[in-house]
């Protein structure tokens, strides 16, 4: 117990999460971080600038920090089947599992730039969730609808019988309103040729649209697409949705940001993670029955995310959704729309010829 208190208590007043139930770890893999009774914190696999390293830290009680002691670049990481610890862009380390006295914890460390050496302070620690997420979903196709195979889908939602879609690529970026049975837009607004359109959502009676690297977003009137205002944000823009209170957007990292729709100030942010660590490449978003659904760029998976904690509650595997003969002409899965009135889930992809209505089928991993 002394070691656990010594590991957690130094930065208790910085920030401390509630503890959650967890059975003690019976088998510890080689990739799991360890905190020893002597104050050593060993991280067997850490990704720094896309390069694998192993690192050793020592707890310094006088400053209540973890000081880097050893750092060794690795040439072979085939022994580790887990996602490695990442040094995040915000100078934070997220440890999905660190073993302390045979009990699993998860922790987050924050880099302290005021020191002349690499030191981290403990930001939070809590009992770790079970090593594996038991809930997973496959799918069953309920219906199919035509989709423009030249539309580079970056944002999608459903409202009052119509689809609203944000189309990407410079020179082709647009905002569209479409019927389910046709690829011909009911209404369309073209963006400047220098802009690459991204996420799209409807909040109250206004449409909000992001752009990729320009740092600018647009507000339109729903009824006629008339531009109302511009807004700005400091990151890239990827996916966009809302929870009837905040605009929620992704930037390709593992972070989701919650923004005030009135003045576009940042309200809060969450780090998305599963049992293997941070979940990166969060792309198109949709708010569904109290959860955030997120496409993972360059994959066939959708994450179902808790908007409170950032934890992935379940994975949806859509492998094989697009017929094999159409895969070569298409791009990645991207686009989630939810019809709350009929509880229909609609998905598509960039340059896909089909919009799929699917039913989720729960399975065990």
C-alpha cells in the first residue's frame, strides 16, 4: 500500500480521477509498464516521433517528479503485441497499464519544461479498466442507397429526411443537401478552391463546417445555406458533431475538443483511449444516443466513445462492407449519419458508390 500511495499521492492535488472496479492482474505481459518499490518506473515500449524506445524513470521525492534515467532505441518490437505508450504532442505520457504491487493502474504524466532535464509530474492515476474490451459489434446490411462515387466524404449527418454532406478536396469542396434515393443535390454551396472541406454538423438552425488545414470554419443557415459567420481554431479540422450543447471536433489525433457554438471558445477536451492506449486518427464523428461514434482513418472500424471519459466503450468492425470489386476505385470508410426518428444508422466512405443502412450485431471479441 505504501508504494501505491507513494506513486499516486505526490500530485493528488493536481488532478485525481475516481477509482473504478478492476480485478487484479494475473498475467503481466512484457509490454506493460512497471513501477517498483525502489521508485523505478520502467516503460518497455514508448513511441517518440514514430520511433520505438524503452525508457526508465526514477521517482524524485524532493521534487515529486519522475526523472528520465535511461532511453534506448529499439530495433525489434515484434515481442510486444500491445499498442505502445505514446509521447503525446501536448508533452504528456499516457500509460494504459502500469503494474504497481500486482495491481493495474492507468496514469498520465505531464512534462515539466521548467526543468533542465526530462521530468514528468503525475497528472492523474486510477485503477485501470480490464485489459480487453469485451463488447464488439459486427453488422448486417438493412438497406442500400446510391452515393456519389466522386464525392470525397468528409462530413455527414441526417436531418428531416435528407442527408447533409461535406465534400473534400481542394477545388471540389462543397456543402450538399441530398435525398436518400438520389445523388443529385437538392442544394449545394461551393467553397473556395483553396479550401479543403471537412466535418459538418447541425446545431439548432445553423450548419457548421470545418476545413482541414486552413484553421477556418463556416456557419450557414440551414434553410438556404446562406453564410452567416466564420470561426477559427488552432488545430487541423477533421470530424465535427455536437451534443446539443457543444460542438465536438477531431483533428486526427486522439483528442476530441468541445467548443462553444456561440463564441467558439474551448470548453473542454477528452483523450480517447481503449485498453491499449490512446486511439489516434479520429476522423468523421456522429453523436448517437449519448455516445460519440468516430471513424478511425485508414481503418474499417468505428469507435463508440464515452463523451465524459473518452474511453472507447465498444468497437464496430465494418470489414467487408464495400464489395471487393468496388474497393479499388474507392477510398477509406468515412461518414456516419444517424436518423434518430427511426433509429437508423447510415455509413459510407470517400468515393463510395453506396450509402449503407446497417444494424449492429453484438459479438464477443
